[in-house]
C-alpha cells in the first residue's frame, strides 16, 4: 500500500485521474475474496492479499487527491493460481494449459460472476471494472466436455476462440449489470461474432498489434 500511495501522489501531481490496479496474475493474487477464499496462499511472494480495510483506505487516500482506482481481475488467462487453487472447477480437461481457467464451464463462469460482484462492492467509486482478457492460452480445449458442448451449441465453424469471445461478452454484460463500464484487453480477433457478442459499451484496450 505504501508504494501505491506513492503512485497516487504522482498521479495527483501529473493530473492523472485514474490508476488501474492489476490485482491478480499468475504470480500473486492481491484481491481479498470470500468467493475464492484461500487462493492467496499460493502467492509467490509468500504474503497474503490486501485486506478490505487496506483497499478502502487506499481508495479514500486516492479520492482525496482526485484519483480514482480501477480494479482489474485478469481472466481467463493469467489465472494459474485459480487452477492450482481449485483444479476440479478451473482446469481445462485435456489441455496442457495450467494458466487459463475453463471459461466454457457454467460452474466456473458462475464463480467469476460472483467474484465480479465482490469487486464491485469493494470498489464502489470505480466507474470501470477491468476484466483482463489478455494472453489466454487454451490449446486442445476442444477435448474438454464443457468446450465440446459449447462448440456444438455455437454451431458450424465454432471453435474455442469463439467460446472465448462468448465468455468475454457474458462477463462484460455482468459488469454492466453491476452498473460499471467494462474494460478488456484486446485478446480476441475482430469478427462479426465479436461485434454481436461483446456489448458496445465495452472499452477494448489495444495493448499490442497481434489482434
């Protein structure tokens, strides 16, 4: 928190209105959660997640300086701690990937929706909620029964990439339902299906040129 307070002061000095907190990744999970209680015990740095009190105090510190904190939960990729924490729920069956959650699983998706609700309650002043969406790696995902069912449901030409776009769209709609504007990294290809599936209110950050 002391480092983040320093960054907030820099934002104040430079008149930067928003500071995005990348709270989850493969290395450490810094978001306090009851939905996924205990996930931070796998943190590489050996320390627990921030507490709710720490994050509330940080938001008050930022708000007093004209800075708004934007929380980011990076899914479905960059999620090896989730897979390690609960492989039965989050592992993609038949895939060599251990860094991406099973985003075709209704159970896993329900858990992420609950997590987004938790984040929204913890950051009541944040107008945006960042879903992540970058560098999701899910080779051979079609071997997973949930993916196979989703591909069949989506019809001819469907593949795991199309299931990914559907997941992003569903979670962005959930963020809108929570009264926030969704932000995602551009981790999917432009397509008519993406235009149909992902709400137009979504802010897509073009973080590199591959997509």
